[in-house]
């Protein structure tokens, strides 16, 4: 039976929904897509007409952030609704290891999302939702910690991180996927099948794409199209352009399926990336796969995946809910992936209760107003990747980054310096002191692990290790 939406007013800036209005939820989770990768965020080389149209059908966030600049901690934050530092998951799994740096970087306390941590999948399943998960997990490499142990019943998943897009030997449970089938297409087929089978039920569907993570692989016809296209951006990579176009095509298939089944009106769809875009692979073992590197450009943002500048943590995010979110809505509110769990709870009519969530529901932003402007958002990435170990906080228009190797503190006003070029730490000392105090209090509150001095620091070995990380990476203990 079609559910009826009742909007009866505004209360403290929140839209108030009737208790019997519980939408289906589709979460499209993209891997490594940068903030500047889509047409609706200003890219003129990549082609994303379906995603761009989707953004106009609802709300597009201009200040959306990942909880971390790499996949595993970011995903831990999204699925738990908590800052990943609180969970002791601060790097991808199994993680980096640099034994000769000036500082000993933090190693994940756990190589999986602990089963005692409730996910939004579990919360919505308990609320009566049918739950499906198709794609990347990367929060546990053993069967005891796969996504089916975290509230999702209907699954097709891969237990690791980056992978080939035309091989199918590492899926769980084992699925019959022809080697010539492009992985993004396969995940779309499984997702559409889930929608068909659950069209008369209330459902939560997570489509967790491996695209656009390296290795760069795309259908030949799409690559040729971008090879012949005029170059309009700082980076014009035909392989990456083909991957984004393929992803866009597949997202259109899913959205069209919702229309075909008559589900669009009562389905909340959110599209989001797990971290910032990758400029160039640091790991030499990937170069043979990546062809025309660099991969992409995050301009005008500074930095990339693996550091705490805007290019590493600011991501594309948009949502649609026909009749509830007005078309062409743009929100400048600073939001984070940790906000999705409490958002889904509110949409499903489930009370937060005693859940230790750090995020806040996004429902108040659906009007497009910049709500709670000065709310602080925190990041903790105490490892070496595309930069030094660091922590960061954004508060209003200001962002502070603390480097644990140099002890340098950087301060930027993002409202007029989105590229983080003008360090204000020497001229805005009161703001610097205020934000540093807030950051340190947060790290203490979540019991964040911090880098320590390294008694084995060796500059020569450090440089050699950094040039050839694929030869030296230590596998962290599980």
C-alpha cells in the first residue's frame, strides 16, 4: 500500500514527518570519487548526466565530508555513525607501516568492524526493513566479520579493497559472474534484482561501488570516446572518464528501475563518496594498471585521498526524496558521513535512544538552509600516506590542521580560501587557540591513538622505504 506523506510544519528548523511515513532507502556509496569529479560540481571533461540530473531533483551538498581520507575508517564512521578514531580504525585495512619515520604511526586496533558495534543496517533491519548490500565492504577480511554479520541479509560482496573490474573470484558468497562482465554492471544487476524481489516490502539497499577506485579499467568504447574528446580540465584521463561515465550509466539504470516499479515517490536516495579523489597512485605496483596517470584533479581543492586537506576529505553528496525535498536545493551546511546513520533512523521513525552516535540527522538541512553553521567536524589520520600523520577540525568557515611530525598547525578560512593556500595561524591566534583546544578535547574524548617518537628513526632507510612501499609494506596483525 502506498504510504502517505504528511508535512505539518517546522519545529526548530526540522521538517516533521508523520510517524507512518517511512520511506525506502537507497544508499549509493562510491569509492574514491573526488568533490570536483562531476559535472554538477564543475567538471567539464567527465560526463555524468544522470548524476547531474539526480542532483537537480533534490538536494546537493557543497560542504559534505568523509569521516576519514581513506576507505576503511571512512566506512567504519558511516556505518557506525561514530568518529572512526573512537573505534580505533584509523587507516585502511590492513594499513600502512613505516618503521623508519620520525614518528611511529598508529596501527588499527582492529582489522574489522567489531560485531558489538551496531550498524544502521542492523538498526533498520530491527525496524522491519529488508536489507541488501552489494559491493565493497573492506571492514573485515574474514567471514566472521562480513557484512551479513552486520545487519544485511541479501548480499554480494568483496572482502577486500581495490580489485580488478573484470574478475570475479573473490566474492562472498561465491557468485556466478562471467569474467567479461564489467563489475559495475554486475552490481547494478544484483541491485535491480533486489528491488524487484522487495518492491512490496520496505527496504534498505546499499550499492557500494568499487568504481572509481584504481586500477583504472573501463569499457573500451567509453575510453575511446574520452580519448577523442577535447581536454578541458587540469587532468583529462580517458580511463577515469570512462569509469565515471560507466558508473553514471549504471546509476541511471537503478533510478529508472525505481521509476519502473513505482517506488521513486516513497524512496529516499542518497549518493555519496567514501573519501576524496586520488590524484596519483603512491604505490608503484598500481602503475601498470593506471595507464595515463595522474588519475584526476581535485582543483580548486588542495590535496587528495590520504591527507586531511580538502581534496582528501571533501566529497560529492546529494539526495532525492520527491515531494519532501524540493528540486534544485543546495545546502552549504557542513555535513559528514557519520550523519547518515541518525538520518536513516529519523526517516525510519526509529528513536536514537542510547546509541552512542556522533553524527546528527540531516533532515533539518533538507530545506537548504545552512543550519548549525559552527558545529565542529573532526578528522584523525595518524598515519603516513599522502602526507604526514595529522588531525583536523572544521568549525564554521575555519579549518585547522595539526601535523604530528613537524608540529606545525595550519589555519584556513575556507569561505575565501577553498584551496587552503593562506595559512592564518600567525595572524588569527585566538581562533587557532580556540580550535586547537577543541580538537585536543575531542581526541581526548574519543580516546584517539596518537603517533609516538620512533627510536629507530633512520632518514636514509625512510627515503628508500617510501619510494618502494610495495616491497616493504608490513601486514598488520589481524
